[in-house]
C-alpha cells in the first residue's frame, strides 16, 4: 500500500497574484501530484471544502473520503482520509477531539488556539485480508501542552485500536522531539527509519515555498504500529517537495511510505 500524508495548506489571501502560496497558483500542482501519486490511503490536513473538491476530482470516484471539520465553522479546516475503495473496505470510522472532551468536536484544551481532531478508520485490506486502522491528525503548533497531550491521545488511540495502525499527520514536532518519543512509547514507529530504501533525501518537510533543507525537521511523518502477529514491512519512503523551480502544491512536503502488513 502507498500511504501518503499531506498538509494541503488552507487558502490565505495574498496581495500578489503570483505569490507561490496563493491557492489559485497551487491548485493545479496539487491535482497533478495526486493524479501521479494515486495513494492507497491519503491523509490530509488543513483542507477547506473547496480544496477537498480538488482532491476528490484529482483522485477520482474510486477513492472514498473519510474527512471531518475541526469545528462547525462554515469554512472550517478538515482532517481526514481518502481511501482507495478497490483495495480497501471501510469498516467503521470515528472522529475524536484532541481535548479534555474528546467526544465534543470543536472543543479546545491546554491553551490551544484552535480545535484539533483525529479521524480514524478501520479498514480491511482486500488484497491481503489484514484489518488495520488508519489515523489522520494535525497536532497543535502553538501550545506545547496541547501538542504533547494531543500526541498522547493519538498514541492512546493507537494502543487501543486492537489492529495494526498507520498514523499519518503533520505532527508539528520533529522526529527528534519529545513528542516523537511520546509517540514511540505508544509503539508508533517512523516508516522513514524502517524503510529499506529512500526515494529522496531526508529534508525538512515544512518548506514554506523555499528549497528543502537537508537534515531539517521532518514534521510530517507516516508512523506504523504492529498488531498481534503482524508487522509492517516498509519497502520505501519518499519526501516529495516538487521539482526545483516549479510551483509547489503546499508549504509542506508530502510524505509517502510503501508498506505491506505481514505475519511474523
């Protein structure tokens, strides 16, 4: 399976029409990337409804959307999954608030300026018969306490899933951070470290429309947690920033891992 995470970057007004961050300039690049990528499971963050329409159109009707708004605002950012329905069957899905009231979408805690959510889906792999859980989320970048507690909630969800887990997110914390260690304590492993091959250099995934920085913080990561008698074999991993000098699809790179669940 090809598992991809991408913070698509919400539309932001710019005075210059040719600004690389303007959504009108990025839309085509995003559609072209998704058309080429064809992920089995895609996790998206920061996508508003019009951007979700672009994702749907680029992927096609074969992909089922399991997405949710982080609040009741009309143009709220969404987090969620796009699932290749020819390969995977959605058994059930659930949205959780990353707050003291996880059942109350739109709630905020621990100094978070904005609501944060995690979307999870239990999926049956029709090719292998393995049932696993996919989680998409976007952790808080402003409050260290909200960031850490959000990671703990995601880790707890992974531990209690009862299946193998793939968790894809803009974690807003580097692979060397305390948050990464917190996720590791929950058994979530970085596919970049597990991959047999890398199809790109290790670069920072928050590019801000600049050339990628070698050895920079990989805020966006695909993590896996083994299940009973099942592990993830990761064939390859890649960080996609776009061709040098070309229009970027986001201020974040996309991160993908090609993996297979196998018995141990």
